[in-house]
C-alpha cells in the first residue's frame, strides 16, 4: 500500500483548485491554504462581467497566444504540450461534470451559463471537501524551508502555525487586483531562497490618451463597437470603451502599446466604399453630416472624429473617410498594475522543470500566474491556469511515487 503523504496547496485560484482536484483523487492528505477568508477571489472578480472560461481555437493556434520565453518556438511547443494534456475540451467537460452548464459566445469564447464564478467555486469546493480536502482560510504563508535529508518541506504562516509537508504546490497568482499589497508579499518567499523573479508589470490593461475636455465631456463611457486597432504589435478587432483617462477593451489589451496606433472605425468597408456612400448624398451637407447620415457611425465614433481630428479633415470627404479608416491616436502609457486584468512577470520559467517543480527544491511545485507568462483575455488566461494546475497536480503525484509523471 502506498504511504499516505501530506500535500499542501497554497492559494485557491483555478490553478490551485485544479491541482487539488487531481491530488484529491489519491489517498494522500491534501490541505489548501488561503490568506483570505474566502476562496477564488480573483476568479470572482474576473467573472463579475461574465466568466469567460476558454476559447474554441485548435490547440496549435491556442498555444501561440501565450508569452513566456519571448514567444519562441520552444515556448509554443511547451504550451502546446500543456494544453494537450488538459485541453479546452477537457476543461469544458470538467465544468459540466460539476453540474455547471456552458455555452459558446461570440468570437469563439466559452462562458459558464450563469455568467459568474460563484456557482463554479461552490460546486468545486463541495467536491473537494467530499474528498476530505482540508481548507485552511485566513492563513498566509510567509516562509518555506526544504530539508534535503528528510525530503520534508516546512511551511510557516503569519499566525505562527507551522506545517511539515511531503510536497507543496504554490499557486499564488499575479499582481493584478491587489490594491492592498504594494509591493506584493509572496515573492519574498522565493527571492529569499535565491529563486530568480521578474518584476511584475501590468498586462491586459487600459492605456491613457490625452483627450480634449470637450470630447471627454461628451464621450466618456461610450463604446466604439466593431472597430479594429492596429499598432506595431499587430491588429485586433472588437469593442473599445472610451474612458476619462483613455481607452479600455480587448483590442487595447491585445495589441495596445505606448506610441502611435490607428483605429479603423468601419473595418467592413473599404475607403472607396466610404467615399462612395458619402458622395451619394444629394443634399449640400458638410462631410461630417454626410458621414453621420450614410455610415451608421456610433456616437462615440462621431465624437472622436469631431473633437479629436484636425479641423481641415472635417472639410473634405476623402480626408474624412481616410481618417475613419485609420484614425490616429497616441497611447501615452499603460494604466497602473492594480487596475490591470493580469500581469506579466513572476518566477522565471528557467527555475522549474517540465513538471512545474522548482529545480532547486524537489517537492516544491508551482504554477499559474505567479510564473513569468502572459496571455490575452478571451479565455486564454484561465485555460492556461487550469492546464498548468492539472500538470503540476500530476507532477506532484509522480514525485511522491518516485516517478516522472505519465501524461
């Protein structure tokens, strides 16, 4: 009979819960530690506007959306292996097996039917508790020590508690949505153990733009629907929201960067089609009134053209249509980390094995956004987290059995 081992999972995000789900299927004793009084805080925040769980892209294309190792071919291969091990289809089935229905929305994105995370977290916790997983809430890990002779890992907590474990899985998340921690506390656990750490930077965040007062008075909060943003990073189509400080939205998160960008306000029409439609008006109208009458531009787009473009452009149909197809803006800087949807940076990927174990500390595993990788919104972040959680759970199992994981 296999000896019953003690396993600690530190964190309660999707990576941690998936690792716990894998490990709770064994006879080992699994304990989950969380510094807050409730579980899955960031998942709840992410689900406040609709919990986007994954995307329908094929795994090969899916893997290309992740950064880490500077988007090298090697990184794409590593991500492909992780995603094949626990794929989007596996994740959807996992959720539905918990009794939570899902549906496919626009742009290939999948959501839970109730559009929030609370039901998923409740069902997931209930299953783990039925498997005798112990939840320790309001317990923040502040130090760990690994002993090479005994192969034990000691965890030290802020309230003075100490636990000795046979394996530990850290899944502590990134630096976004942490306004009360500046700087974030958990990196100290690893930096003091000489683990290479990259400073956190905002990702999937808004950008600031220098608006005129007249424009923002009229347009704050208005959407720019079905537009296409182009920058040196590429192009992305979607909806952008005008804010008092600048712009938010999927295209901004995906390809926004400091410097000059262009917004195509009518990506479904060519420049010649725009000119033809505006010129077809028989009345003696100004170019702006022709555009308003013929092009079905949103209120936000009309305000952008009127208040933020050079006056001379508004006096000529061709110039105005050219501006509609490539409206010039300068993104001055990203919004701060505490406002970002996610973060880049974290524990260097070179510090871990393919099984997500720290090379310097056998028996200590980690995954999720605490590692130095990044992905756009659209289901990629949470899929990356649960796929890593599955792999580090399997890796921990194999370590405790004295084997490499058999995927």
